[in-house]
């Protein structure tokens, strides 16, 4: 399966030039750019591991691309990497863009467990097949 | 407009009838206080009725006045409780229509009650005989009054965080046909649409609990579809479960069941009434539930310019009452919506402060005092081929709902959903890259369609579909260039 979290998951994977253009857009808006990676793609896994601190006050997308390359060296092919942009404007103070830049070589997807309960209720649990394995062996 | 008194009056409180203008409801020198509630009405007086007297009558009948003098006014600080018409302007380009600006003291209103606000301002006066027609165009709600409301339980920012979706409009679809599907078949539409790439599906306004599909059945099948689609995509999905019902007890019962099933969002119709909306909003706040409002019925009083209540007023009331989503027009779709007027509605929903913008129908500055933002929803006759126009007119903080434009796709519902999602992401990508996406829109879509057959088919099927009709509700003011 293809994990469709993030702003651009229905498009072909972005090239570095395309990623750089999105970073430039974020910097033009004064947003801080952040890189994160994860080996548990569950949609409620909010806190991916941060690759360093969010990059505030950047002027040049090249710095983000440099960090992305460094992150890929360690996690490329074995985890998801996402790039997000944070807007500190009053009343927002949240992300304004978030998209996946890198995916593991294989995406085994999720199983859905159903527990039948009274009144035809069903309790649902989605489990990532990859996350059933210990950290470090997932992808 | 009232008959002249039979004999000369010696004082303001002599028994009998007086002009409203002379009773204290009209004062062109009155300077509205920052704490006043302000309203602007479009009045069309009956032939022979003086515009200023008609305006004063509106102020009187929407505050303390009755048709004759009553001595019991003297038991009150009546000067304070009288609304005051402080300005009357002819409507540009219209015959015998006037904008009447009226100020109401803050103490006329109960805190946190749209029912009280609306009963005061539109409760009685719209049937007043000396007026041919009357329309409430806009209101300025002082920040002291705004702060008596809790507002949207979730708001745009927290909704995005909860759904983990940023930087693009959300995508939805209303399940069609809106009547007749069984719960099991209904859930099939939900599953296909969500799996194909939509974020939300939606019950329609009149899907409640009819004999062909009882509400529990719908909720159960819909949540199976939502959970299955989440597992297939790894993405948060939702379906607006319409909890509108004949009484508040049933509304709560349905909302509780939606919560128990793990739904992220429920839905209500505007016709359940303002008290019911405020009640369910409070429930949503307590239960971390996103609240979608379908503006069912609004066009009966918002559409015609001469009489009724403008939708911008309804949007303001609903931001106070506390809804997270509100249908606010598409501009390009099948339902009424002039671009400039619609822009005004969207600004009311989404901005922290609205400056006066007559060209968008906003007559006053409005400070929202930190009240959360409402996500406007564009629904009705839109399709993937309009993506550049939709993004241009509506921006990225909205829900684009393609009902027919998803379910009517020749390759099926999931393909329709994929077409919409690909079109949207391609347009956002291009916009962020700094391209002139409005002018290049068709080329951007065509390029995206080369890698996406469902999009290519959607563009082909709906290529010529537009709804170019003249809007009935458009602004009365157009910006003009002047040399200072």
C-alpha cells in the first residue's frame, strides 16, 4: 500500500528540485522547517522523531536540503521522512504544510482488527504490519 | 408614519401616538459606543412613508417601542434601552431603498444566546406594515459581547492537527443518491470515496432516520467504512454523521452513539434551531467532536436582496454559536454565490479580525476576540476541472465537497475521489512553486492527468460543465479608483 498522509502523497514522489521549491515557499512565508522520521506509520502516531531542531530564521532552502540528505543517509529506505513547516503567527501556531519526502522500500500497510461488542458495536484497531517488529527491524 | 395625534401634545409621555423619530429612536448625532451592538438594515418604505421615520420605526420596533406611548417607559432608564438609528443612506443604484444603521446598547442582550440576539433584532420588525421589505445586512458585535460565547469547539487549527492534514483544502463528498440507500449500500459509497482519497464523506441534510435506513444502521456501516479506509490508506478519515432529529433528546442520543463508535465528526442542520445548535456545540466541546453545520433552509431568507437576513449575519451568529464547519458557497458551483459576497462570508468564518469591506458586503469592522476559526465548506456542483478556480476563490482553509463530482465518475467512486485528490495536490504544488496557477490551471490539470487516468476521465466528462447565472445577492458597492 501507499501511505497517503501528507500534502502530496497522491502525486509521484517529489524530486529534490520540487522539494526545494516547497521549502522556498515555506521560507517566503516565514515558517520554520522541520524534518522528522518514523518507522511506525500509524495515523495516530503524532510524534515522529525530530531530525534536529526546527530550522528557524533560514534564508536559503539549501540548508534544509543539506539536512535532508544527512537524514536520508541514516534513515533513507528504512523509515518515512517528512518535511513540515511551522507558522508561529498568533492564532495559527501550528503546521501549515507537511509532506512525506521519503518512504521505506516496502510499505506493508495495516491490518484492521475488529472486536465485536454488544448492540452490534465493533471496536476497531488498525495495526501497522511493520510496527509489529521491534524498532530497528521494521523496514 | 403613525397618524398625527388628535390634539396638541404637551409632553413626551402624554397618552397617544407619536412619530418614532420623535420618541428617541432617531439621532443622527449619536456616536455609537464601542460596546454597542450595531446593525445595518436595508429598508424599503411603503409609498409615501418617509425613509427616516421608517428607519426610526425599525430601531423602535426592534428595541423598546410599541405603536403608542406607554407611561411605563418612565419606570426604566428608557433612553438607554432605546435603539438609535444614527445614519440613513440611500442604497447606491436602487430606488427607494435605504441602509439604516442602528445602535443597540449592550445591556439589551443576554450573554451567550443567539436566540436572544435574533429575537431582539429580527424578532418582530420584519412584518411591520409601513415597510414593503426589510433586510438585515450586517451586524457589528462588540468584543465584550463576542467574549460571552465559547465559539467553535474545534476550529480550523485544531481540526487540522487532529486530522493530521495541512497545507491544502480538505476533500469531501456528500453520499448520493441522498435518499433511498440502505445502510449497507450507503457505507459502500463512504468506503469507496474515502479509500480513493477523500478526507470526509457526508450525510445530506435530509438523511435522518427514514424507513429505508435507520440512523443506527447508517452509523454502524459508515464507521466500518471509515475504519477500513483508514487501514487501507494509513490516513485519518471521517464521515459527518447527521445527528439532527425531532427533539434534543434524540440528537444527544445519536451524538453519543457516534462518539461511542469513534467518529471524529458529527453534523447538524441549521433548521434544528439556534438553541439546539448551541447545546450540541457545548456537547461537542465536552467530547472533542468536530461539528459540521449544513445551512439547510437558509436560502429562504438569505437569497433575495430586498427582504430577509444576509448570510453574512447567519455566518457571524454561527461562529458565535460554535460550529466548526459551515457551508458558505462555492462561487463556481450550482448554488447561489457571487464571488465578492462569498469572499465576505469566508472572511467572517476564517479571520481573527474583519476590517470593513463594503465591496465584500462587510459594513463594519469585526473583532473576533480570539474565537476559533470556522472551516467554510464549498459544496454543490463542483468538479476537479475547476480546481484552480476553487483554490483561487476559496483559499486552502476550506472543505471542497465533490458529491456528484466523485460518485458520478465513469470509473467509479474511488476513481472519482482519486481524480479530485490528484487535481488538488497538483494545484497546491504549483501554487507553492510560485506559478500563476489560475491562468495555467487547465495546463496543470492536464499535466497531472497524464499520470492519472481517473483525473483524465474526470476532466473529459465534466469539461464543459459550468453554472454561469447572475447572482441575486451581490454587493451594493464596487471599488472605484479615485485620485486623492
